[in-house]
């Protein structure tokens, strides 16, 4: 029987690449989360607000759930605090009154304008180890990886 320590440390190239990407991502996200915590905010909630802003300030819950990779039920749980804080409103869809639309409120937009520049600064600091050419290469490789996994 193979030694389990050897099995988990002597990884094939695909697994080593995957786990290196996961670990690097976790560290980067950790730095971003430290920033959000210093602002008394939650990165997951900010991500929801950013996705709504990317959609022009309004989005269907099902589309938002798909974009961030959670279930429709989880979107409802994530939206509650944002609605209570006044960062979003839930409105009837103008085209289909049975559907609900999530709308970024003026308070939510103001919050994003206030906190996103600081987060971008944290991100820039974390990415300083790569020059611009390496960042472009990384973007190209990650784009290729995303396309290869899009329909799986």
C-alpha cells in the first residue's frame, strides 16, 4: 500500500497546478477579506453589490445566484442583511410582476464608491510581484482555463 503522505505530496502536474492556484487564490482573498473586516464589512456582501452594479444597478435573483455560484435559496439569505441596511431594494419586475428584481439603492452605490478604491489598493499591493506582462499572461491563462471549464 502506498504511503499516504507520499501520495498527497507527490502530485501530478495537473493536481500541483490546481492546488497552487487554489492556495494562491485563498491567500489573495484573505488579504481582501482583511480589508473588508477593517471596514466592518463582509466581502461576500460587497461582491453581491458589485455584481448588481455590473448589471446596471438591477438584476434578477436567479441571475445573481448563477453569477456568484450559489443557489437561489442562498441568494435570499444573502440579500436580507443588504436590504435591512438599505443597500438594495427588492422590487417587482416591470416586465413580469411575478418576478422580483434586486435594485442597488443610492446608499449601496455610495458604499461602493467609498470602499472599493481601498480594496483596489490592497489588491494592487498583492499583485506587485507580477509585472504588467506577467499579469496579462496570467489573465490569458485564467481565461483559457475558464473557457475550458465553463460547461462542466
